[in-house]
C-alpha cells in the first residue's frame, strides 16, 4: 500500500464505505473494496498507535518537554 497520512487514509476509507453502502457492486468488487478498507483501517490504527507512543515519550520526559524521534520496532 502506498504511503498515506492519516487524513488521506480516513478520506479513502470513508469513500470506500460509501461505495459499499450504495450496494451497486457485485460480490467480487464488494470483497475487494472491503479488503482495501480493512487495510486502510489497519494503517489508520498504526498511525494512531505511533502518535500515542510519541505523546507518551513527551509526557514521560523528566527534564521538561523534549521531543525524541520514535522509531517503531518491527513486529
């Protein structure tokens, strides 16, 4: 999947949901759109988790607010 930011991913996810809600797609198209939507939802969740970790790092810094670059560990 191409690299997108949170806002772009949410817009694409909303568009997919609208397409699915219309009911104009055949089964194969619906499944494809659903899979695409699930991937976008995972991407949004990953972005939010990384943001939460960065915020936690900022809050826990004892010597005042010091931003550290968060490097996520690959699972």
